[in-house]
């Protein structure tokens, strides 16, 4: 008889299957066109999804064609995206991205990314000013349906707790590791359901381990008597009341 090691990382295929039961099968459909997705992801940095939606809508309403952003002053672009915060950083970054695309390609069409190997497409995107692995993965996954895994705060946290990655590994460096855990056809599914789980159950604080579908295989589960192989800083808190000092 084999005994499960309590500190082993969770089996990613089991996690994938369990989360699919819980949150359903996610069918890929294109979320936005590639350049829209790229600019949307730049706008999403350090702000909420709802705020990003409003900011993107404001930018598109002021500048319906991306070429017009290139002809606008940084102040005009910053004004159009001020809702999302950090507008004085993001406005010149958006402009620099558009200019770099045009300088390299002669136009603003990113359709070619689908026709080259994914590693090359990722390398091309991350060579753009201010574009990191997460932004590149968002474009590849959401616009082209390619098996790139964006590691946002939820995917990063849940992956650490499940033991998929080392605790101190940065989100940027975690991309290729988490991406390789499942079949390429399941990367989209895995991404969406890990986020869902991070939002609904495995919260940054007060993770609901007692009711979590993964608590028997998760090395960080607070329902496990043995202390998990995760440092206290990264371990979810329990809802046990704190002792009062008298
Ligand atoms: S909620 Fe608890 S058991 Fe579930 S994945 Fe998060 S840390 Fe693990």
C-alpha cells in the first residue's frame, strides 16, 4: 500500500479535474483582438478588473483607432486613462509599444504572432517596452488560444500553496513551470479555474480550506494536522479565533 506524503505537491492533473468539476469546462473564445488585449493588459496593471474595463472603454471612446493614439500628446492619452491610475506611466508606455510595433512591422497588425512558433511570439512580445511574461501570455492565450499561462496574483498564490512552485519563485519566473504542468490543450482551462479558485476559495487571507475540494491533496491545507511544507508567511490563515490577552 502506498501512503500519500502529506508534504508532496498536489497532482496538477487531479487539480485540473477537481476544479473542472467545481467550476465547469471553460470553452475558449477570443476575448479581444491581439492589440486590444495587449493594451488592455497594460492598463490592468495595479488596478481592478472593473476599473480596467472602464479605463479601456474610455481610451477606445476617445481614440477609436490605435493610430490616433500615436498622434496624440502623452497628456491627452493620460487624460483618457486617468480612471485606471498611474496614467502618467501607462500613457507613454502605450505610445512606446505602438511605436515599437510599427517600427518593427510597418503597421500595427499582430496577426503574424499566430503564424510563428509560440516561443518566438513570446520573445517578440516581451521585447516590446514594458511588456513582461504575463502581458505576453495574455495576448497569446486570450487572443490566439495558444497554450500560454498568464500568472496573475491568484494563479501565483494558489500554485505556491499547492506546491507547484517554490515559495520564493517570482510570478515572472513561474510562467514556464506552471504552463508545463498540464497538456497544452488544458492550459486555458487550468488558468481560468485556478483564478476562479483563488477568488472564491483560496483567498489570500482566510483561505476556506475546510470546504476546499482540494484539501486532501493540498500540502498547505489548514485542515491537515501536520504542518505544511509552506512557510508561515505564505500559509493561509484559519478562521480560528485569536487568543485574547487578559
Ligand atoms: S483553500 Fe486551502 S486546501 Fe484549498 S488550495 Fe487553498 S490552501 Fe489548499
